[in-house]
């Protein structure tokens, strides 16, 4: 399960797009190790960093019990979202910006 904390209804500036995602893994459905998944995600264009829960909690001073198994942060020129259909950018009255 992927959680994008910036996805809120106030889209006037950010279009419900942000640079942070937290991912909850289901060990019963895992087909690879967490470390392998971290490396695969880090190779994806637009991803700045991927951290395990422990590393993200330490790096960003986050409470480990409130984040997923992985944290993904996009690079400066990319944002994270659900799908193009979920982000109606026609509502923007100002230039798109991201809280990241």
C-alpha cells in the first residue's frame, strides 16, 4: 500500500502532487527482499532516494510507527502521484509547485 500524504483536496497550488511517499509492504506477497526493492526503486528515473523505515526515521526524524516499510522521495524535477486521472491540473490558478 502506497500513501502519498500530500493528496488533499486543496489543489490550488500543488495539484495534490508531492515529493514524498511511504510504502507498506505485505510480507506474504513479497517476491523480493526489501533491499532488492530499494535498489529497484532507486533506479527509477525521477527518484532521489529510497529509504527503509529505520533509515527514514533516522534521516528525517520521523516516528517509525507512523511510516511504512519504505520511504520514497522524488528528485527536484519530479512529483509523485496516483495517476494522471487523479490529478486534475486544470484547476490550478497559479504555477504548479510541490511541497517537497
